[in-house]
C-alpha cells in the first residue's frame, strides 16, 4: 500500500529516481525535473530544462549524488544539485545517435 501520493502541474510523471542516500526523489514531469523530500513530499527545487523540453529520464550520478543527468530527446543536461547550475550536452557530441 502506498504511503503517499502527490502531483505536479497536473502532468503525468515520466521517470523517477532516488539520490544515492535516499534523501531526494527526482521526478521528470512536464518541462521540469522536480526534487522532492521523500519524507514530507515537499518540493525542494525545480530544474527547468529550457534547453531540453520534455525530459524523459533523470538520474543522480556520482557517489554523493551531487549531479543529476536529465535525458531529453537529443540532449543531456547535467545539473549540479548543490549549485543548481546546469550544462547542456548534445548527444551527438557524446556519440549517441
């Protein structure tokens, strides 16, 4: 039985992933990735992916989960969760077709 449920801007989530320590839940929804506190369901931050609309997936990377990779169409956006800054990387640069 689910402990809780939540929504965001009446859109259907496309992907969710946990930070390595379980303290954050990243949910790809709409044109954003929202970081939630899983204990309270309160959004902690929203990363708006203007460069890559409609993110398909979001994954925490690194042992501390400091970075969040957002996959959308033909782009990757790597967000620094601490500084909340991002960098877009076209997939053709990394050899993905």
